[in-house]
C-alpha cells in the first residue's frame, strides 16, 4: 500500500467516520487465524463472553436457556494466540495509525481486543451505538480495526455505519439508558436512513472512529462469522485513572 493511498484512506476516515481497506490481509493468513479461532470457540477457551450475558435482541434469555452457551466474543485476542497479537501490532497497522494520530499509537487491551463471532442461531443483533459510550479517555479519538476473516454481508450480520455521524452532536435523550441510539425517535430516523453496509471480503479491514454510529444485524446464513477487532489511540490520549479503560495494560508498538 502506498503512502499516498494511506493518506487518502485516513482522509476518508476523517470525513466519513469509517473506511474500508480491501485485501489488507492475505487470504492464507486469514484462514490460519480463523482455524485457530474455530478451535478456541469449540473449546470455549476462557475468557469468553456469551450472548446470554448481553441479552441483546435474538440472544438466549440466560445461560440455562436453549443456546445459552453461544459465544459472542473470544476475549483478550491479543493474549489468546501469537498470530492474533502479530496482526494487532503489524507494521501496516502501526504505519496507518501513526499517520492518523500523528504520533505513536497504542493498542488498548481494555476495549474490543476480541475475536467477534456471530452464530446463525442465537447470534444477537446489535443496536445503533457509538463505541465511545463506555470508554474513558481524555479525548474521544480512538480508531478500531475490524478484520473480516470471511465474507461479511447483510445476510450474515455485517456492519452498518452512518456516514459522518462521528462529528455529529447529539443530546443525551437521543440515546436510551444503555446508551443505544434510539431508533424509535423521529429525529433519529434521518441518521439511520443514511446508513450503509459495506460488503467485506476475506482480508478486508474496516477502520472506524469511536464516535461513528454503527450496528449489526443477525446472521441468517448457515455458518459462524469471525471478525478480529482491535482499538487504538494516540500515545498522548491517556485513559482516565480508575476507569475501565485502565483495566488492562495497553501495548506500545
């Protein structure tokens, strides 16, 4: 990838709140990471998060209900396997983040840092939200990377984004108590109608801002979808003391 194209991608992220970088990871590398994730999923290797714990629409009511042990996230991906860690701190990620932040990047192990799985049965949908809702940093300026380890479409629960929503100002009443953007409000409808769902191929990576409104539907296919997700910030943008954002040591690379 040329510096020029990186600059264009960074500019698109700044303007739109997200950008898709096609084919950033080789298919063979994706297959290897997916095989590792499939094995860890089969073992339910801790730490994991279950759909029943979140109880989003479509999830089991409890761990004792049918599908109660459906895994949503394989947590702490950075520490789960060297292949996952290698991608998190890859030179292409460092170069991209340096260009965006204008300083050395840091990988947050407290946020995202997971292998996201979405199951055909009991895989829940995720309402409209900004990731910054539960994050505590001096500045709301963090960028996440979403690596598709296989194709991602509307049919298997692909992401939806509202372009330019990362720069919009919303009053607190536009969100519910769980800080989801309320789809039932007429004043929110225009934002939601503008949403797009980019179709991702294996090895594509979405870079998106922590304030970009996004959501994801349910997986209507017959196969589990795997996505490796990390979050980064600039070195000078520190987590607030005592917050969840300081719960795990960050990674300089």
